[in-house]
C-alpha cells in the first residue's frame, strides 16, 4: 500500500497539487505508525496467545511474510513510540 501512496504522492507533486501531496504524506506516516504498533504487538505476544493471526510464527517470519524487513519495522516502531499528543501536532 505504501508504494501506491508514494506513487500517488509523486503524481500530485508533478501536478503541483500541494494539498493532495501533503494529505498522501500524512497517510504514509500514519500507515508507518500503525505498522510499528502491530510490529511491537508481535514482539509482546511471542510467548502468549495473540489476537493477531501469527500461526505460531516468530516476529521475523511474520514481518517477512508481510514484505517488511527488520530495519523498516524498527523505524516504524520508533514512529509508533512517539506520544500521541506530539504525533498529532
């Protein structure tokens, strides 16, 4: 999904549509934040029952299945750790 958002953002930039470009950039960062939240929950639920359908896989396996490498997951987790009141500024 992020690839599509980035493609749309690039198109908006070509069309000089600043409002659309900013809206898509916001969508992208919110998606990364949510990915980080999910990634963190995988780590916490490694030895417990999880609401996420991991089918007994490790966090790394789940992320790989989703096409997310460890460095991207780590960056997303950092974004997820930003307090809500600072993130929404």
